[in-house]
C-alpha cells in the first residue's frame, strides 16, 4: 500500500448525506403535521450553506446553528408556533436513523481493511456524527474517527489536520491520503497541511479548483489503483 493512512471525509464521500437530510426533513415536517414540499428541502440546503459558511468564519456557534437554521426556514414558509430546539432534536434523531452509505463505500472500506489504516475525518455536530458512527455497520474498519464538533476545530483549518496527524502516529505527511468531496474543506485543507489529496468528484462537475488534488476520482473503487 502506498499510504499508511487513508483519511476519509464522511458526508457525501462515504455517507449519502443528501438522502439523510431529505428524509429527516420530510419526517420532521410530518411529525409536526406541517405540509412538506420539495421547495422546502431546496431552501434548507441554501440556508445550511449560508449558516455553515458563517460557522467557518466563526460568526456562529454549533449551538446557535441548531435553532437558527429552522428559524430561517420557517420564516420563509410562514410556519410559526414550533419549538425550534425540540424540532431540531427530532430532526437530528431522524438524520441518525436515516443514515445510508453511498454506492461503493462498503466495498472500498472492506478492501482496505487490514491492508492500511483508515480514519474518518468529518465536520459536523457531535450529536449527529458520533451516534451515526457508533451504529455504522462498518465501524470496526475505522482505526480512528475525528469529529470537528468534539474537537472544537474543523476542516480546512491547519490545526484540524495537525491534530489528526499527531493522533495517527505522525508519519511522514506523504504517507497520508485525504479523500473527500469538498474542494475546500478536504482537498485544499489537506493539501495546505502537506498531505496527499484525492477529490471525490461525486457529481462529475468541472471545477477550476481541483489543482489542489493529487488525484480526482468519480467512483470510490478508483481508489484501489491509486493506493497500490
Ligand atoms: Mg463531504
């Protein structure tokens, strides 16, 4: 194996987070007897993007995100009288319940198991990421898991990757390969730290920012050739 450590992003790299979010939102609206329509999910994705970008700039905390995202969503669709924190708790329970691996994830992780070390490097709330990881049927394959919400620092920060590096034996940086769908958090963050990087171009889009990627793949099984 060319690499001692493979560092996998979780959402939309190994786990189908788009699916989980849609199901969780649908089920939460249903649970509260609110009418659900497709536009609600589209708006939620937009709001999440804005809010998590604000989080990356340290303008909002994890705690504030929980109610703020639904406060904004409900104001767009004229929903009132819902306890935002309770709604958020229900939504999170549904996110965990509706966790699903992406195509090819189980195959590549099973292939790598025992041949090299594998870690999960994920940004997100500990209330979501930790239980989802604990109930994942492939949990035993991960040698380590790094959840930004537990660490107090997130990708693409240099310090996030330094922490991962130190906790995984501090091998030469060239012995690490970061695999992720996010060109900033995973690819630029990993590259800036000095790790090798692989962009999982899951939606087969063109981007000018892939210069930070040592490799680009469209499906996870392409990793087999890269690591051998
Ligand atoms: Mg991702």
